C-alpha cells in the first residue's frame, strides 16, 4: 500500500480509515444481530442458518475448509524448506518428477498432522499452544519490533509509543493464550 500510494504520507491515514470502517461495520452487524435475534441465537453462526438452503451448506463447508486450508498454508514454510533440500540433491531430475515429489511431500505433511490429531485426543490444545506462542509472535510481535528497529529514527514519538504498546499487547495476549492452552492440556491429560 505504501509503495503504490501517490501521497506517501497518506498511507497511515488510509490504513486507519479502512480498519475503522471495517471494525465499525462488523460491530454494527454484531449489534444489529443481537438486537434482531437476542437469546434465540445459537453460539455458532453456522448453527443459526437454515439447513435446507444450498447457501447454508456452502457457508458451512467454507467454515469447515477454511481452517484446514489455513493450516496447510502455515505448513508451507516447513514443506518449502524440505523441498529446497530435495531440489538441491536432485538437481538433474526432471521437473515433473520434482513436482510430484513436492506434491507428495506436502500431502504427507498434512496427513501427518491429521493422524496426530486423531491419535492424540488433546491435540487441539497442542495446536492452541503453538498458535498462541508462535503465531502471535510471527503476526504481531516480530513485525512491530522490526518496524520499530528499522524506522526508529524516522518515527514520531506518538507512533513509536503506539507500536511499543502493540508489542506489549501482543506479548500479553501470547502469554495469556499460552498459559490457557497449557492449563487445558494439563486438565485434559489428567482427565484421561
């Protein structure tokens, strides 16, 4: 966004405006839904939809497939590193052979995760632990820290304080999520 903006100083304003508009729309929809349906709603959106409509089935399947596809994307750095090792060893092989091995490798990595999820009944807590400890670091703490490091001399004090607050909030969320997932894991293991 910053590179393609004609007025480079407007980038921050555009981002803040777009996030504000989206947040307002989502909050408005949530409040309108609460007022329209009240206590008659189920805890999950997919449980509130009529089961006989085709659109409801499409939305349900999209809800089911989204985490699976997202997880496959999160596995991408691991499989890419493995593929690079294979490509370096098999430089003289045919491209179609490397493509087949790459597809097989990615499928096996995803199948391994599915098998682990079925074998270990508390696997969701392990995934929650990894998500809360690693994902918050990768998505929030590291980008803010690197941005702060690279542009420290160019930032206004207000921006620097805001970024530092984002880093602190990310650390708090990551620590709380990690503690909750560890407690869930311990509780689940002691129950079995």
